[in-house]
């Protein structure tokens, strides 16, 4: 969360092309394209540096304002200036990219992000199902002679040995080895 005075300071320096105002800001699903700065006023910010997620840019810009003053944010508008500020202000190893969804998070917050982010959990489960399909696992409807109720699947050892489940945030995928 960014304190209100810093929000105003950042918005005063950031070119309007990177600021989107709306009554209710819509943040991109990936959360890499835009970060909502202030939900009360409906401001979403995009990163001015190509290839740098908005959250990562915002962390560096906020650190620059807090330590070096408002004029330092102008450096963060260019790729070279951003890299220099990031190396100077962000200790190595404090930033991480989620291996499941690609979101930029702090290294300390990675485990919490992976456990609480619905989008991240969906992507991880979907990748696990894709890997199982590639390895030959199928849903019970695709396996000839497979029981179609949970009670029948877990009721016989023959099917229990061939059963794998993948937990999604709101449902479970059931896969069988043919």
C-alpha cells in the first residue's frame, strides 16, 4: 500500500499516458500491466519502462521518492535510469518473479502470494493438469470401463492405484491412468 502523499507525488511526475483514471479502476488480469494506486480516486498506473511489470516499477519509484526525493522519479522513466535506481535502492534478492504466474512480488511475499492469489493457484493447477495429460492421464469419462462416481473410484483398489486429483481453488480435477 502506498501512502496518499506518495501517490500524489508520483502522479505529479508520471506522464499522463501512463495513468488511467476511472471510477472503479480495472487492473489487468495478469496484474503486470497496471497497478491501482488509489482505489478512492480510481487511478491505475502502467510502467513507463517496457518489459518491467508495473508493480516492480512502482516499488522502485516509491523507494526513489522516499530516499532521494521527487526529482529522482524522472530517472525511473527511462530503462537506463530505472536500472540504475533499482540497483541502488533495491537490495539484491528482495524482488522475485512468481514461477507459476509471472507476477512481480517481493521475495518475502512469494510464499504468501502463491498460497493466496487465486489466479496463481489456478495457473499452477492448470499446468499440473496439462502435465498429467501429456503423461497419459485422462479424465474418467475418457477411460473405458472407468466408474463415474467418486464412491466407485475410491471403493476399489484397482481404480485407487490409477487415481490422481489436482486441487483447483473451487473444484478438483480427477485423472486416471488408462
